[in-house]
């Protein structure tokens, strides 16, 4: 079965390369691309030279799984292209993040867009310079990381396309306030297929340091719907991320997460195996966890991080979460495994925005 424009395909697990391959199969990606001679671009997020485990960059196993799928299906004209943020060098990020080795082993070309030529495009009323290598691609696969951002609150598919611009344009985006130019950029930037790295995105910052382990990947075809749904998972309403609504208004896609059709390829059944680190450990102190799935636990951490100090202090007792609470009593529970608690939020997993609304009613 192929993939509709309003669908989001979700897969959970630990074998990242196989998960990416399975998402490509489920989406029938080869049929979406069709022509085997088309030039296919893979655009990861390599904002800085930090390994993916720090929560800032796209796991190379995702690109490896997609490349294996594409080459198996007869696609050979492949390229990985990216430009790190201003002040960092993509030439350092490629080897640090595992992409130099990946390119050598698969024969796929690497392009550093920081070194690329560019030209201006009319992006629905705003002139924006875009790198020639990105515009020369026939089919673009966007590989963003689901993570926080200190200025735009979150970053995913739409913002990831900043990497296909020269550094001078990235600087200009910041002078314009980011939201409006990000929306306009995506009227021209290609988002033919999106596969989001939701394994362990950073809680707050684009450059990593506070990873929250979620253990999932998901695929989409509509970048606006993808970001709207991502926002809801992280505890935001889409209207809190202005570029989502602006992009919808420019005709880029749908900004209503309620219209997303979620198709799960596997259940979120693996219990968490990582210890919360950095800022995430602060929020873990509010939780009593027993065999919790990574996706459910991560959404609770994201939700707690969005609540203010007074709300957090009014939470009475620990918040129960995990399969170990099936049939057991408790005061406050998150997820369908805690239905025996006095107050419980259904969902497997419930989204971060729903968790916030639930907890605010209890305090």
C-alpha cells in the first residue's frame, strides 16, 4: 500500500537502518519517485559536528537505510547535501556525524552547500537565495531531527531546509525573524518525501546536549502537516510555531494535526533503556516509571518541560507511567497502561499537547 499526502507513517524500535528501510517500503517510495534516472537528494540535519546521540543531528543509519532501499530499487543518481549553521563547518560535520564513511561505502556523492553556488528565487513575494545543488535535484528527501530550538521553539521539516541556502542568506533570515522567511523558503524548496529522526532529539536546543530518547522514526509527504503533528507531540499547539501557520497560508501544506492520518507500522512496545541526562533528568524527578515505552516517556518529558514552575509545583505525588502499572492503583497516570489510576490519560502514546492539557486540569 502506498502513502497518501495526509498520512504520517510511524515506526518504533532500535534498529534504525531497518526502520528507515521499512518506512520507505511502506510508503512505496520507489513509486513516488518513479523515473530511475531522476537525481535524488537526501538532506539530513548536520547543524554542528556532533554525533546523533547528542540530539542535534540526523542518524546516518537513516540515510543508509534509504540508500539501500533506493539502490535495491534501481536508483543510482543519489546525493547527500547539507550546509551546517553559520560558524560551523560542514566539512567537519560530515566525518564526525558518520556521513563521510557512509558516502565512501555506498558510493553516494556528498555536497557541502556552504561551498556551493546559489541564485535568488521568488518565493511567493520574498526573494531568497537557494543553492544550485539543491535546485538541481529532481526529488528531495528531507531528513530532519525532531528537536527543540531556542528561537522557534521547535525545528523539523520546514526549518531543516535552511541548510540548502548560503551562509549569507542564513544570516539574513535571523534579521528577518526566522518564521516568515522559513515559510516563504518552503514555497520553492523541495519536500518530496520527509523521514523524521525522532530517535533522541534535543529537548530545547538545535545544537544538542539534552537528548530525550523517543525511539521512533516517521515519514510524511506534507511538510506543514509533518511539523504541525510534531509540534503536538512535543507539547505545542501549532499556532505557537508561527512558521507553520504562515507556510499553510502560502499554500505549502496543511497545518491542522487533527487531519493527519497516523499509520503505525509497529507498536511502541520497547521499554526505555536510556537514563535521562542533562535537563531531562530534572523533569524525571516528577515521574514514577515502570517499564515505560520510550515514545510515551519522551512525550511526558516534553510536556513537563513546557509547563511553568507553579504548575509543576502543584503536581501532587509522582506521575505514573509504564506497562508495570497495568491493573495497579495510583493517583495520576499517563498512557493506557495506567487506566487503574484515579486520573489517567488514554493514548498509546498520548501526545505532548494532550498531556499538558490533562495535567493542567489536575493541578
